[in-house]
C-alpha cells in the first residue's frame, strides 16, 4: 500500500498510537497506515470508535488492531505494548497521544482532577515510553503529542493542563538523550486549537481561540498527523529532542 504524499514509506513498520480511537489519535493512526505501517491503537472508553477506526484502516488496505488501556494502570500499559508486539511481531513507532484536559480557576480545581490529569498526561506517557523502550527496534521513533499551552498559556484557568504538557516537553528531551545511542529519536508535536471532540471548532470559546492564531482558524487532526508521520520516517532520522508547533502561530 502506498500514499500520494512525498513522505518515505513506512512499509514493514509497526506503530502504537495511544488514544487512537478518535480525534488526533485516529488521524495519526490512519495516516501512518496510509504510509504503510501496521498500527496498534489504544482506547479507554471509545470501543465503538476504536472499531470504526480499525475498520476504516482495513477498508483502505491497511492492518490495525485495537486494545483497551487504562493509562492509570502500569500493568495495563505494559500489557498493551506487549500485545502489540505479539500481534505484529515488532515495534518501531510509538505515538504518545492519549491525554485528558481540564479548565478552571486554580482555587476551584479539585485534588482528584489534579491527580487524574497528571497521572494520565505525565505518568501515563512516561510509562508508555518505559514499556516501549525495551521493545523498540533499532532506529525506532517516539513521538509525543504535547500542546502549545506548555509555552504560551492564552487564557486563565489552564494552569493544570499547561503544567502536564510542560512535563511532556521535559520527557521528550530526556528520552532523546536516553535512547539516542540506539538510533531511536524522540520528538514532540505541539498542537494549538484543533477541531476535535475535546475542543470543537464551533464550541464554547472557539472563536476566541481561532482569533489568537495568525491563520484565524482551527487546525485539523489531519494536519497534526502529517507532522507526526514525517517524524516517523527515515527523512527525520537526524531530528531528535525537538518540538514542532502545529498551532497556527497562536
């Protein structure tokens, strides 16, 4: 299977995409499959959406497999990584996409929500990388999905989410150093306002977010997926520890 893009083929590669049932994750899974990769995707609650994404990839000539993962549970994460290797025989690409977000005044965010966001967005991403590191083939790829708010917080009430995504930036740089000797690159893609279920382009506050960008619009999951796919190819083999903004210059 081949795509019409100028990207190098990912034929023979196996990718694991967390949170791959919808939004940016689904777009990434489909794009990597279109480039020739076999794709394992994780989901937490969206079983039907995960099945639809797998079916869509299959209809287009690719091969995908979905597995439910609880990102607060280290054993569940490791089982998913091991399951992907068992299903496809190897692992070459990991996209740490799954995450949760919350907005609210600092004084009103409850401890349970602090724990949930940091556990999923930071601890979960760390544990996925830890579990995958021993399975990744020489010259593998880890691509973390961060956020523009790690550097530029446009509105009050985003402190917790910004904190979690800033940690992803540190994770990216640390992993790049840890795994570089094996030719494994680790990079981050930092989206701005992207039209997804979590932050729809016509939802509350969307007009203000779009107005902050130089382009005056929301991005699409496919636009984020394009950058992720490039970082997974041989053309990006000398790029590591870097962050790529896909945010319309917010």
